C-alpha cells in the first residue's frame, strides 16, 4: 500500500523519487531511481531529519514538520509520516508549493497506516 502512495507521489512534476524510512534509518518502502542507493539515502535522511528535530526542539520551534536539503542539481524534502519519514527527491527547479501539498497528503495517508 505504501508503494502505491509513493508511485502516485512520483507522478508529480519534478519529483524524481520517493521513499519512506523509519526513524531508525531502515527503509520501509522505496520508489527511487535505480541509480540511487536507497539504504544509504534512508540512513542519511533519517540522521538529517533527527538532527533537525532536535534543533527545532532546542530552539523552541515546536515539532518539526519538514526539512529540506537544497543542492545544485536538486532538492531532498523530508516530512514526518508518523512512525516514518517521507523522503522526496526532486529536480533543482520545481514548484515547491505543489510538492509540499502533495507530500503532506501522502504523509497523512502513510500515518494512517501505522
């Protein structure tokens, strides 16, 4: 079921791939391009999201909703999905508003499954 959510998410313009990773870094489901190491991305995304969560809490921002890593060739967006983290890889130039709305809807569906 999570794979179906990810496949639908990947149809959004600008999204190159998506995955759900546990807060422990283990991959729950992945629909990433073949040239991307899902295990490695999952472990790093979990570590980055965890660090961002701790930072947000420490500086009084409340619960972390989303974090983004922006590079020359694309973006990695991560949102809380209950027991997991929804990770999306995008092109460099994307409609972030559309991506965020689509991710929020997908994360709600994933949360309902845990």
